[in-house]
């Protein structure tokens, strides 16, 4: 039985694609890079930004640092609010809270932004701890965020914890730390990505998450 449930944010709690894609587009315009189809940028939803600018745009590590600065220019003013909760998320959080589960956020988004988003949607009250990346990128890998969140929450029994997320980074991070994982299909990853990453479970809906961890 899982007593601690860790959630990713982007693509799991919120559909944050619009804000992230608009922020990335803002950055690419700075470099005169034109993207005809914004859907090509969906790969930016989930992984740490520094890695994404290096892997997807061919930026050097130094260029990626500047790109993230540009990204935050747009994101902190507009992009942070260009997202919405997935249907059923509030009811799920309420049900898990009523069941006595410890609910933790573990996101590669900077912790200060993650906290603001949960407050914006008035769901911060459901979370026992909000764990995110540092602004300087020192803590950004999902495994590092999960480890930090578990430590701060005094969770020592790893068999009692499960990570819920939509991308392979969530699954890899959970495996690295030694906890189970639930890959969800309503976000930005697909079944093949989650299966190849080695998700313990793969579910399609928010209600399916409740079914796995409610009891």
C-alpha cells in the first residue's frame, strides 16, 4: 500500500503546454529560429530546460543558461498563468487527502514557480510538501528532486512511495531513487515512452490513479 504519492506538475497536475510553448517560442525568436508548428515544441514539456535547449536546439551549455534567462522573462510574467488543471485533479487530491495519503509535488520546474502555480489554482493546501528545482539549475534532475522531496518529508520507507508523471524523466527518476512509478497517458508522454522507461504501472485517467493508490 502506498502512503506517499509524489506528483509531477507539468502534464500531470496541470496542462501547462501553452505557457511553456509560448515561453520557448519567445526564446527562439531571440535567436531568429522560426518554428512553423508549435507542436514540435511539446518535447520541452517535462525535461529540465537547460537540457532541452542543449538537446533540442543544439545550444552550448553557456547558450542554454542565457536561453533559460530569456525563457523566464516571458514565463514569470505570462507563461506561468497560461495553463489549466486537468479535469478531475482537484477531486483526486481531495480523495487522496481524505484517505490520509502524504501528497508531495516533485517537479523539475523551479520550486518558486511551482509554488505560485499551486497557489494560483488554490490546490497548495493538498500538498504536504512542494519540491522543485533550484533557480540555478543545481537541483533539476528528477531523481534529485524526488530525493530532496522525500528527505524533506521524512519519508524513509521507499516501498511506501510512488511517483506519478507523464514523461520518461519521471519514471527514470523514480527508478534511480528506488520507488515505484505510475505513468499517465493524458499528459505529454505516450505509452511507448513510458513502457520503455520501465513504468511500474501505466494508466489512462486521473480516476485510474485513485484506483491504484486509494487503498
